[in-house]
C-alpha cells in the first residue's frame, strides 16, 4: 500500500532559519531518505514553497482563486514523502525516522487511494 507522509511545521520557525540551518536539516532528511529509497520504499518527495505563495481554488463552476492556503492550524504543510509499505506500522516507522532529524515537525501518515505516476515530470532544478 502507498502512504503519504505529510510534514507540517510552524512556518515562521522554518522561515527564521538561516540558509545554513535550513540546508543542514535538508541534508539530514536526505540522509534518512537514502536507505528508504534504496530499499524500494520511498517514492517521490517534495518540499513546498512558502504558504503566502499558495492559492486556493474553490466554488462552483470554474471557481474563484483566493490567496493563501487558508489552513485553520498553526502548522502549515511543508512537504510530503510517498512511501510503499505493507502495514501502517511500517509507514509510521518511516515517519519516525524522518522526525528524528526534524523533531519539531508534525507528520501525518495517510494511505493513498490513487497514485498516478508522472515519470520525469516536474523535476526541480537545484539552487546554486
């Protein structure tokens, strides 16, 4: 079964990190991802941009576009990992590994009902 591990964090805290602090956390996350990927359990992962850049589409017909994610929570969705395991417990264990390197984040583990792969689509260029 596929699971989405959704990473939430207080956005102001993330934005307060220096580039070096941010890079250090990302490097640790990549280290945790490596064995998950090597074992065939980790699929796509993404880090989302700032919530002030988010837009919400809602309403009937073509809908209207509103600024912001309008989350009713202190934490904002930071990103996600897509993993494949046989049980909830295994997916939770993977989330615990990720949390070890970013312990102030909150992780939601949710089974994925539908996955449509997009081979090679949307690769993000690394910043120099």
